[in-house]
């Protein structure tokens, strides 16, 4: 279908509670500023299933969002920092 984004390899995060202060996640522009890597690197990690991500409301025009703890776990290769179990480990999110 034309205009449908390729979501091959994209993994959803663990359920996020409504009272989680990070429930809205962070967008790609904020993630780029936060960790200092380019957008292509982040999108590659998302499509490789290394960083869980979602489209708010299922709308791809809004762009991907990530839970900051999952981004941190991936960046530091430290699954103890993750919101989604396994993020930041060699096995990846589960």
C-alpha cells in the first residue's frame, strides 16, 4: 500500500502506564539532541529492533517515539536502565 511505512523489525515497548512521567515518549529530534547521534543511526536501531518505538495513535506522520529509558539502555548497552526488558542487551528487547 502506498504511503504505508515499512515497520519491518520495529518492536513495540513494554506497556507504558498512564501515570508514567515518560508516557508520551520522546521524538526523534529530541532523541538526536539528547544523545548526539544522527537520526539515521536511531532509525536504523529502531528498524533493527534494538530500540523499541511506536507511532502515537498509530499515526506514522507524527513520527516514532521512544521511551527515554529504552533509549538510554541502548545507548549505554545497559539493560538495567531499560523500560522494555532486554533493551541494551546483546539479545535485544523481548
